[in-house]
C-alpha cells in the first residue's frame, strides 16, 4: 500500500510539472494549424474576392459610430451579441479567423477571431468589434486583445517585454501590415480614450491585462503602420513548436533514480 501511495504521488507531481508545458505546446500547435488553414483559404481566393473583402472592410471602417458603440473595456463588456445581424461576422470571414497577429520579438503568433467574448479569448486573440477592422488605411485604429496568460498557454503574457520602436505585424488576407510601437501605457479598465481614432493615422493597439495575475489595469501597446518593414524585423516566429521532450527525459531519469534507490535500500535491509 505504501508503494502504491508513493507511485500515485509521483504521478500526480509529474502531471502537475508537465501540464503547462504540454498544454502550451498543444495550444501553439492548434494556433499554427488555424493560421495555416487561413493562409490556405486565402491562397484559394481570387483577386476579385480579396478586393471585395477589402472594400467591405473599408466601408465598415468609414462608418464606425462611437456614439452607437462606445469604446469599453473588452474584458468586462462586449457588444458581440448585438452584432449578429450587422454583417460584422461576414467581414474578413476566411475560415475560422479574420487574420493573425505576429510578434517576432516575443515569439507570439495568434489567430485573430471576431469579437472579444469569453469563448473567443479562450482560443486566441480577439478583435474589438467597435474599432476599425484590420486592413490599414488613414483614420483607422484596430484594437486586438488577448489574455495575459491562461493555465494552458501564454497568449499575450510577454507583451510587457515590447519597447518603443519594436515591430509587430497583423496579417490580413495576403498582406502583412507592420506597426512600429510608438507608446506603451498602463491604464484603468474604463480609460479607453487612447483606443479612439486619430485623424489621418493608421494605428493598431494590442491590449491585455496587467499586472500579471492581478489584472487591475490594462496594458496598451500602440503602433503606427510603417512601410520600410523588412529592415526593421530582426527575426521570424517558428512555424512549429517542438514537443517538450526534455521534461519527459527529466521525469524518466527521476523515476529511474527512485527505483534504483529503493532497490539499494531494500538490499541493505536484507543484508542487515
């Protein structure tokens, strides 16, 4: 009975140790599959279909009305349900996602889904539906939000590592939009003024909760679109993540050590 308890205790401990690594690997692979499917669907579209999508996005962005849909904290309130009949979900509707956000410097690539409901933010990044659709252009301000970190994956956990001058990317159809971080702010949830449009500018803001694990404030990372992007991006995000075999090896070695130690102890007891 004592041996069974020891084995069960070891297995529970091993599971707790492995869970965050295996779950993060699994979620990352899931995100990669969604993004690859998105790229495949885009490749299958005609140029006419892509152009029509972009025209619809431009029309949506020109008609944003902050009086009808005021800016609110995406983690507390979401107008998603009110948009069911508005046509919002038909915009950039390419498979599961409208595009993806890529942050090479902190090794993040997340699919962007319509809206910011709980079901959306459990799967990846969400688009604030009362802000400009991703696509760029003057007088636009796209806001993309994601959790700071879930038990099974990190999402925007490392967003606070970005600095002014760093680059993040938003992929829309077959175009990569590059944004250079120009300011980083920590604000209270109700302080949404920095998410508004700015005359003549093409902006994108990444938003998450802060401090990590406490979540009393919001971290806003805002970038302005640039076009000399190739010279500024230092690295690319890997298109696949390796399974955390090193942790399996560590656990196997621990198991072998425990077994050997028990056998040595038993042999000494028998000799006595």
